C-alpha cells in the first residue's frame, strides 16, 4: 500500500503539493502540505458530517442507534445492512449524499465502536460483501479520492493521520 501512496497521480501532487506518506505498525500517515490544505479549504464544502461522526465514535456511549440518528440528520435515504463478518457488525450507506458515496462499516468492541470507510468500488470488491449486500446503483457511482474528501474534517491542520482508516 505504501508503494501506491508514494506513486500518487501527478494531478494529486499538482493540486495538493508534496504529499508525504509513511507507515508504522500497519497504520498510514499522510501529510498534506499547507498549500494542499488551503486548496481543500477553498474548494470543498463541508456539511459537518465527518466531524460529527469522528466525534461520536470517540465517545464511550456511541451506539448503533446514535449512529443511525447522525446519518439520518444528513440523509433521507440511509441504508443499514447487518454483516456476517468477523471484522464488521454492520454497514451504513447514504444513497442521497452525492459528495459522500462511501460505505461506513462498524464494529462494536466493548465500550467503543471502530469504523472504516470504503469507496463503493472497494466495498463491492471486499471479501465481507456477499451477493445479497449489493446496494442500488453501486456500479454507477464514481470513484472519489478518499484523500481529498477526508481532508474536509481537518481543513485547518497541516497533517492528516489516517490511522483509523483501512485501505
């Protein structure tokens, strides 16, 4: 994965600047220079969803019900699918969020919840998705760069750590 990150497309580096990537103990750190953060801040319009989601999963009283309430605040078309997989308990997807086509997969671990966000393509190709877990229009959704979208919640920081994301 680190080789892929080191070979970011030229369009990404032209837009965001000299993006630095590193890995430690299976976690990835992606450092976005100031000009990249400024670009995202000027061009991306944040509705607060990611910030609220990250804040919620950091609490000890985060629950499936609270997650569904949060997703429902930002979408009228929330889908939830229970998963029969050791890694995740359920997936949540909003069909009507054009700028957020991702699939959020959650796993309850004791007194906290861990989540991973997948692009539609990665979600469809994953081992934990069986034939019954396909959502409508999955193949018609465009692949969005997780790097740029995730920056929305950290637009004022010069470094963005993706340690809680799975690729």
